[in-house]
C-alpha cells in the first residue's frame, strides 16, 4: 500500500482565498482537502502549523543552459534550484546548442529532462531556425511537445516573418512568447539609457527598443488572432500598449521579473550582477510595472533565471554577460517587497507566480482535489539574507545579494514526491 502524505494544519492560499485546511496526497494526486483529516500511524505527516500551502510555483522563463552550455547550468542543478524556490514547473528557453528548432534537436533536451530534472520542465521551441529570424520552424511537428515558441535572446526583426509565425501559432493553437527588441535601436548599449548611464558614462539601451516591437506585434495579433505572450517587459510604454491591447480583446499576455518590480537604474552598481536584458529601467518604469501588476495588465511574474559562469559575470557593467539568476529568491522578493508593503495581496502573488502561468499556457494542475500533487509550503515569518553561496544553482550572480527577505520555502512536492525539503 502506498504511503499517504498529510500536510497538517497549514493555511491554503489558492484561487484568491486563504483557508485553514489539511491536504491529503495519495499516488501522486491531491486526494482530499478538508478542515481536518484524520491520520493514521502509516501516514507521512508534515506539520504545517503557521505555514502556507500553495500550488507549486510556475516560472515561464528559465534558462537551464543544457544542451550546449552546461558550464553555466545543467537541467539537474537548475531544477534543484527551482525546487528550492518552490517551483514545480518551469518553461525552459531555447537559446541552446543545438537550438530546439527540429524534433531531433528538441529530443536531445527532452532526454536530459527525463533523466535529470527533479521538477516538471516544459521546453520552448524556437520560432525560427537557429533563432536567426528568417526561416520558420515546423510548428505542426513541434507544437505537441513544447510550451510555445520563442526566439528568446533575439527579437524577430522581420515583420513578415513574425506575421507568418503568428499565422502558424494560430493554426496550431500555440503561443508565441516574444523577446521584443529592435536591433537597430540598441546602439551597443548595455544598461538602461537613463540617469545612471548619463551620470557614469555608460552606453544606454533606449526604452523604444522594447516597446516599438511590442507595438508592431500587437497589430499582427489583431490580424492573426494568435495567442501572444510578451517576455520580461520593462518599460512604462510596454505596459500601456498591453493594457490597450487587452481592452481591444486581443489574446495578449505578458510577464515581468522581480528585479524590474523592485529596483530602478539608480539602484545599480558597477558590477555584472546588475546587468541583464532588458535592463533595470527608471523609477517611473518600475512604478508603471507595479501599477500594471495591480490592475491585471501584467499577468505573470517570471524570473528570466539566466546563469553564467563567475568569470562571465566578473567584468563590470560593460563587459559582463547579460543575465542574472532568480529561482531561489523570486517568491521571497515578491513577498517581502510587494506583499508585506501592501502593494499586492498574498493571493495576488500566488496568482501571478503559480495560477496565471498554468492557465495561460495550459499547463494543468492547481491546488484542487484530483490534480497532481505539485505543492509548495512556505514559512512567511522566516527571515534570511540572500547569500549566493547557498544557492543550488550553478549561477551566483544576483542583484539581490545581501537583501534581507522573508518567505522561505520549506517543502516542494512534485507528483507527491519530495523535490526539496528544508533540513
């Protein structure tokens, strides 16, 4: 007989409500949720008094770096880091070698996932072959095996190519997850073209390089009716464009990251751990992102977890690789800086970090009887300082280093099995 797991005495945060209840798990499924569940000596019981129980977090934007760049991260280490952060599903980005632009290349990644991942991983396929922006991949062949299609790390520069991609996405009922960036507007910039760049002699990346492509793509969505998700938005103009698109009834969703919601360009320092793409922008942009999160314009918080080697991140703002890690700090940053400050509710945090990603991308699950037991348990009172040396990720570069946060993951279950447990 399989052992039943009981999460006893916790507060469930799910679907906009908080409820004191027990959760029983059997054969990898949520068997029962009730105010009090009778236990037996054979049960495995977790005392969740004073803790919250949520559906496992979902990150739509994670770089696991394998195949091709295992010196930065592996599927094993990346998913262990995700479980440490309370994530039970992540969607892995396609800037890999080889790029997942054919079924054979995608299968290489799927094989590693099946062998090494400790949580659920849904890969993206590329939109174009080798992410070069010209020749489309075979959407029909790849759609059943992927979360969606993205050329993340590169914007699709050709309007005609993106139009054809959206037509394919609409035909096969899949999602285009767009990294929006107009190459000719970058002008060799590497941080936000704002006050800090001007004061310190850095080349800036203008906001228009992001929002101009979002503006183009929204009109293509209006023509095609495709499902379109904008990755890692960072500018006030992008927020307003997406707000207007939603008002028109278009199938447009978006995500932003914890660092864009909690920092501005005047918070950065002359260190590689403050360099990512898009960059941390102005206080005005940050405030617009917060407003967009509050009013539902922004659907999802995703980390854009992008590990690099220590050497690649040690070269200052100009010469370091772009990308920071975030899986192990994401929930605590959002809880400490947004929930505890009264900016959003705890229920809203769980919505944007767990429930909306599942709904938008059709990933299934949730904290309901009969669903897979993908569950996270958090101690909201537990305070800790962000110390990259404790990360399970191979990446150590975080703008949150040294921050004092609350909201520690105690337990992560995937299909009822322990993926992470605090010892």
